[in-house]
C-alpha cells in the first residue's frame, strides 16, 4: 500500500511541475507555485524541471519496489 501512495505522490509531482514548466515557458511573467525561487526565469525553470525529475524518480522507485514484491505485472 505504501508503494501505491508513493507512486501517486511521484505522479502528482511530475504532472504539477511539468505543467508549471510549460506555463512559464509560454508566459515568463506567470511564475506559479515557485515564484519565490531566486534567479529569475532560468532559476524557476530549473526548479520546475528538477521537481519533475524528482517526481519521475519517486514514481519509478515505487513502481519497481511494488513489482519486486509481486504487486505489478
């Protein structure tokens, strides 16, 4: 059960911050959730992309652990 929840958390991180990265690519002034990050546009874009990568890694880890336990096909 914990790997299912962890996989959901990873997917949510990935989706939310990927959408944010696309949003600031189209409209540089719309800073979204990470408007407080220093460094202007490049800093915010890198922060969004880093959090997308974290979401992918968390989701992949949870999926592989659940698969090793025989819960995934």
